[in-house]
C-alpha cells in the first residue's frame, strides 16, 4: 500500500530499508564487516533490536515500546497516585527534563501543572523524580527482555564481537537519562547513545540513497 501510494505521488524507484539497517548506517557503523554489531533503535512507538553483520540482519526483535510508552507511564502514574490529569506536552516535558531510570541521579523536585481528577480544576504540585523510577523501569523492562532474547539467539562469535564493541542506542527514546547505564548493568555490555540519536534513521536513509545514486552514476559513466 505504501509503495502504491508513493508511485501515485510520482516517485520513480522505491526502496524499502529495515529500520535497524538505516539506524546503523546513520550511526556510522560499518555494517559491511563480518564483526557483529548490536543496534537498539528506540522510536516513538516501537523499539527495534538487531544484530548486524555482512550488510544484513542476523537476529532481530521488535517490541511495541518507545518514547510514547514512557510518556504514558508518567501520565498513568500521576493519574493513579496524585489524581492528576497531565497533558501530553507536560508528560513529555517531564520525561525530557526530569526523568531518570536510576535513583542514583540527583535531580531536584519539580513543579507539575495539571488538572485535578475530580474537580477538573487546574492544580500544581511539587514532585520528586524518585517517585517515577519504578513505573519507568516497568515500562522499560520489555526492551531489556528483548535485548536478552536477541543475544541468546545470536551466534556465539557475534556475541563476542558485541561484548568487545558494545551496544549502540539510537532513536529519540534512547535519550532517556540513565537508560544506557541500565542496559549496560543488565547485559554486562558497554552501551552508548550516539549524538543526535533521533536523526539516525533519516540520516541512514539519506546515506544509502546517496550511495545508490553514486553507483548509478558510475554505471552510466562506464557504459
């Protein structure tokens, strides 16, 4: 359906690229090497986890958890524990500026503006970030489980490569404070969030498209 819609819009050639491949290319990983690389792309709705080698995906798994899941965890917590209804913008603001998956991080209390559940009147409250660690970790657990599942299904020699080179996090959801450290602790593998992770997939698609364009130019020059 997507291909048909794009063709009707005037697109010439259409290429489908799997998200882990695009994010890996956007993160400047050498996907052509035989060495195994693990990429975890945490998008808005879905997290894609994959081990890549020789330009292909060896093992992978997708889980319906992402940045929106974290926002909803915040909203549900405030509704249940504080009887407050948060707007989408307020929940996202809290996620970006105050949330951390670990209590080791020292973050000052913050003010929350919302609607009181029963009266439906505006209300403000001071909240400690520590309150949100538990519901946030519950939201993240499926991602941790999927990472373990992918590692368990990956050939041992590639797992060794991953332990040596680490796990790469991409996608906007990977910017959640402390998430990289939590994955490192859980898996025993160094985990890194790249710069501008939210742009990885788009940058990867652009690089792949440019490579295909250059190959086509070379073909025409050699004919």
